[in-house]
C-alpha cells in the first residue's frame, strides 16, 4: 500500500474524500492519482502502533552479544 494525501476532493471506492485527507491505496492507483494532480505522496511517516500498557513505563530490552575469540 502507498500513502497519499489528496490535493483535490475525490471519490475513491464509492466514498467521497476531501482535499487533505490521507489514504492508503495500491501503487498503481497512487501513481494514477498523482499523475492526474489529484494527490501527492504522503511525506509524513506512518504512525507506529504502540503496545497497550497498564501505565507502567516500558523497560528497553537488552540483548547480550558474544564477541568472537579471534
């Protein structure tokens, strides 16, 4: 999927969207929308899902690495 931002109002998959809305579409649809001036690539990184928590701070995982003996 490719993230895009609409630069003009557009109906996608039967649903009306306003300019400025972000959509995830397949690559060929994104290319078509961009080539026709309807959208631009979304330059903002996709949000990273956060694990559910009980409110306690998460401790970073530490891994031990063995060094070679050479």
